[in-house]
C-alpha cells in the first residue's frame, strides 16, 4: 500500500473525526452551529423519539461492533491494518454526522435555569466535561486513539506497537475519564428539554454498556495488572483517595 496515500488518508480521517468530535459538544450545548439538539422544526413527539433512539442505537451498534477484537481480526482481512483505525473513526464520524443531521428536536422544557446564578456554574461544568475528554485522550495517546499514529508509523516504515497502559492523569482517580467527561457535558446544562434528555439518557445507557465490553477486552489483553487496577479505581465517579 502506498505510504504517502496512507498518510494522507490518515490525516484526512483525523481532521474529519476531530471536527465531528468538537461538533458533538456544540450540538448538545446549542452553541454556534446550524443544527443542535434543540434546533429545527418539531414534529410528532412519538415519531421523533423513535427516530432519535434509532439514530443513537445505530451509532452504538457501529461503534461497539467495530471496536471489538473479533471484528477487527475479521475486518483487517480486507482493510489494511495501518488504516483500520482511521477507517473506523471515519465511519463513526459519518454515523455522528447522520445523527446531527436527522436529529428530531423535542423542545418541551424539563428545567430552565438560564438567567439564574446557577447558569454560569453549569456552563463551567459543561466546558469542564469537554476539557476532561480532550485531556484524557492525550493521556492515552490522542493520535493513536484517532488513527494518526498508525499511519505515521507505517509511513516511516516502522512496525506498530500498542501504546502501553499507564495509570497517569485522570486515570489515577477514575477508570473511564473520557466517558465521565461526556456524561458531565451531556447532563450538566442550564436548559434541559425532552429531546436533550433523550439524547443524554440514550448515550448514557450506551456508555455503560460500552464500558462493560471494553473493560472486559482490556482485561483479557493486559491481564492481572489491569484487573488489580479495576479493583482499586472507580469506574466512573472519581475517587480521590491517597494514591496506591
């Protein structure tokens, strides 16, 4: 496979995914983008709920199935290993773009704290969630996570090696800081509509299902060290006990 083409493909895939990832937070925050979780013309509530849950289920199925080792083993018979991760993140991006595009707003208000003293605090937590996700991705090697490291190593003619797992940064206090950041950003909002609630609740269910399968796969790969880490570190709620 041509190394330059592989590198270009990886770079394009990285920027597509990073833009889609950033849009996720603007989408749920109703900020500065043409389509958000609450924008658009409302339609029948029942059909909107069905469409929205279907869109999130589509994302969950694609993301979970393609992330499993058994699928990767089969998939890399057809997709070269250096671009497997890039292809995965591009397909994930396309599903998310479809979700943003076809999301049906349900504007009924559950709570509205805009204009109160709590609103700036809630916005602060929203951006904290974004920051936790971004910093956590760099802790576990941001460029490997999004497929750029794989194509760069291939371009340099070097074999790919897994990034070793290290208990650093947020991972000292919680096993899944990435998911914690997403949960904070989705739930801590000055204005919660029914549509936003469905988005947050559906993604929360998916996150906990995904954590179960991902941690099981990680434990099989890393062995006893990770199993000990699991027993000592909280899954999603940070624990600030003294370091072990």
